[in-house]
C-alpha cells in the first residue's frame, strides 16, 4: 500500500469515528414524565393522544446520509420512516397509540434511539387466541408499546361480576399471571382438556400503575383480549359391520350448538387412488322427522328426504350424563352394503371454526362367516362318504369270504371255522 493510500484509509477511519456521534432532539407540545418504578431509573416521556412530537436527528458529519426507522414491537423488524441527512426529523402530529414504538436514527455505523410512549389504549396490543379444540394451556398476551412493561391486571366478567384473576387462588391453577419477562401474560389452565367450566370469551388486561405516580385526570389503560376455540369432537363408532345389518356412529362434541354437524363418507379403495367423498348430511340440509325401525315416533330422529338409508338421532342418555355439556349426533345407516366400507367423518362448526373426528368402517359379507362352516360340513360329508364306501367294500369282502367258508368248513372241523372271520374283522 502506498503512503498516500495509507493516509487516505487513516483519514477515512478517523472520519468514520468522528462522524459516529448522532443526537436526537425531541420537541413536543406536551407530555409527562414517568419512571418505571425503580428509584435510580431514568424517566420516560409519555404523550397524551392528540399531542405532537418532532424528533430531529443531528450528526457531527453534516452531509452524511442517515435514516429513521421504527420498531413497533420488540420482536418486529424495523421499517424505514424517512431518509435524509443530518437535521432530518420525524414529526408525529395528533399522536395516537399506534404511533408508539422505538424510533431509531442511524447513519450506517452508529445509531441512537428514542422510545415514543403514548398514553392511549391502542398502546396495548391484544393477542387474541383461537385454538383448534380445547388446549390444556392457553396464554393470553397484551403487548405494551412502552419503553418498559407495566404490570398487568387481568380481569374477566362473568354475568354481572368482574373477577380479578391476579387474585385467583394459587393452588387451583386455572389462572396464573406471568412475570415481566413474559409481558405479564395470562395463563389459562383447562384441566384434562376439559372445556367446562367454560373459560373461552373476553378478558381484560389493564395497566397496574400503583407503583407510578400518574398525573391526575389520566384515564386507566385497558384492552380486551379474546380466547375462542373450535368445538371439541370425537367419534364413538362401530369398526365393523356385516352386510344388510345397520351401522351407527356417534359423534360427541362440545362447544357448538346442536345440529351444527356435517357427516362425510370417503369410500376406501385401499391401494387405488379412487377414493370418493360423499356428503351424507350437510350443515344446511333439511332433516325431516321420521319413525324409527320399530315404527314408533322418536322426536330426536331425523331423516334426509333424498337419502332414506341415512338418518340421524341423538344419544340422550350420554348427553344427560355428560358433565362437560356434550352433544351427540348419531349417524344411522340401515342395511349396509359392501360399498359402505370407508371413513366416516363428523365435522362440527361453531362461530369460531370447525373441528372434526373420524372412524373407519370395515364391512363383512353376511355369508362370509358361513364359508368356514360350509367347508367343515363338506369335510365331514366327505369323510362319512369314505367310511360308508369302505364299510360297503369290506362287507362285500366278508360276504364273499362267508360264501366261500362253508366249503372250507367242510374240509376242516366246525369249531375252528369262526377264527378267520374274527381275524379279518380285527385287522381293521
Ligand atoms: C427501570 O429502568 C431501568 C433502566 O432503564 C432498569 O435498569 C430497571 O430494571 C427498570 N426497572 C423496572 C422495575 O422495570
Ligand atoms: C437505512 O435503513 C436500511 C434498512 O433498515 C438499511 O439497510 C440502510 O443501511 C440504512 N441506511 C443508513 C444510511 O443508515
Ligand atoms: C384440528 O384438530 C384436529 C384433531 O383434533 C385435526 O384433525 C384438524 O386437522 C385440526 N384442524 C386445523 C385447522 O388445524
Ligand atoms: C397492582 O400491583 C400492586 C403491587 O405492585 C399490587 O399490590 C396490587 O394489588 C395490584 N393491583 C391490582 C388491581 O392488581
Ligand atoms: C378450576 O378448574 C376446575 C376444573 O376445571 C374447577 O373444578 C374449579 O371450579 C375451577 N376453579 C375456579 C375457582 O374457577
Ligand atoms: C381505555 O378504554 C377504557 C375502556 O374501554 C376506557 O374506560 C378508558 O377511558 C380508555 N382510556 C383512554 C386513555 O382512552
Ligand atoms: C369409490 O368410488 C369410486 C368412484 O365412484 C369408485 O371408482 C371406486 O371403485 C370406489 N371404491 C370402492 C372401494 O368402492
Ligand atoms: C334426558 O333428560 C331429559 C330432560 O332432562 C329427559 O326428558 C330424558 O328422559 C332423559 N333421557 C335419558 C335417556 O336419560
Ligand atoms: C337391504 O338391501 C338389499 C340389497 O340392497 C335388499 O335386497 C334388502 O331387501 C334390503 N333390506 C332391507 C331390510 O331394507
């Protein structure tokens, strides 16, 4: 490297180091200072909605390009707000909670930031939860667009009573509140995946400012977080049936109103890719009352006008004994055929979505069970036939011998004459 080049590099390095000093100057129409509660902590400026703020970024190297970026939430990527040179500013007029976040001025080598806190409900960002069926653990979160996290008070309104979940007994783990590092989330525990007592619905997160001196006249900040779940569905069905006999499968569900059920049959072609889906009963199908097999009226029994083989009913005894408010839809197919082999799926829909369960049905031919019996029968008949033929053959031999004996007997003495005949019989 030439001495000139070396000098140039050194100059660039020095310039780099010198220019690395950036400053932000805020100018605001209002705001108030709030500490995060610790004695030695620096104070953060909070703005009321409607106030304005101008942030100006200056650099020791006037001509150097710089840009303003904003990070809305701690875990999100920054987005560029404006590009410019030293003296470029960001102006937030009539500020709102959605303007809050970390504003970063950077010239590529160094950066400096300013957290914009807005005392607005929008500075609380609810993280609603929708689960597919009931989960054991559910976490509700309320992100805070503030430089530090306030503790949250979680409440839930049931009827006319508002429960403070922070006060929930610690041993019963239905509700627990996380710490600062997890943003004071609410953890909901559904014992053994059980839906009842029902915990879906609306929850409120509220800033607990008891450790901070909030100026008089400020409204508390609060947001609503919803937790919803699709229905829980399971199927209790026969796994096999014989042709011409009926088939029933019971779909047991909770978390949805009655009759929000759809049954779909997929015929199974084993190795072949020829499976076909058939909707047996759809959500919107018109079901008409129909008598049961015995001809008596069953108020729960409903038939499809265009598919008389299929009918639906309910298992009242299961519903009555269910402690978790389960409903049932019993699919009944009279007179199964070999084509009914396949997968039966029950879909249940609620306002929050759909969930499903399935069972596989094998069909045995009614006469299939008879084939082994017929085989055994045939063997017995064959055996009897062989014995019969053998017996007949032997008696013919005996007759012939007996017919010959008188001649022999005449040749020998009479007493010994029976011996050969006995010997022949014993040879069997
Ligand atoms: C308050 O902020 C200071 C500095 O930002 C930090 O060290 C401290 O842990 C914070 N305290 C609380 C209770 O958040
Ligand atoms: C401006 O922001 C973009 C995107 O964050 C970044 O790639 C670029 O280096 C920045 N420019 C300066 C001069 O800081
Ligand atoms: C919901 O869960 C069921 C099993 O309970 C699963 O079969 C189904 O694919 C899931 N649906 C979605 C949308 O994740
Ligand atoms: C707010 O937090 C304080 C402790 O900092 C606690 O004593 C108080 O009960 C909380 N208030 C509510 C309504 O949760
Ligand atoms: C907590 O959940 C269990 C099981 O679901 C329930 O029996 C109990 O009543 C619940 N406790 C409260 C205080 O809600
Ligand atoms: C936030 O919302 C609550 C309830 O909706 C309301 O009472 C309160 O005044 C609101 N606070 C602000 C600062 O808008
Ligand atoms: C299923 O249905 C398709 C279409 O009708 C048919 O081609 C296929 O043979 C069926 N499979 C069985 C196992 O019945
Ligand atoms: C279920 O309960 C209903 C009403 O509560 C009652 O009329 C019906 O007889 C019960 N059915 C069974 C099978 O227990
Ligand atoms: C069942 O179906 C078979 C053939 O599809 C038919 O011959 C028979 O009569 C049916 N039995 C009843 C009880 O419907």
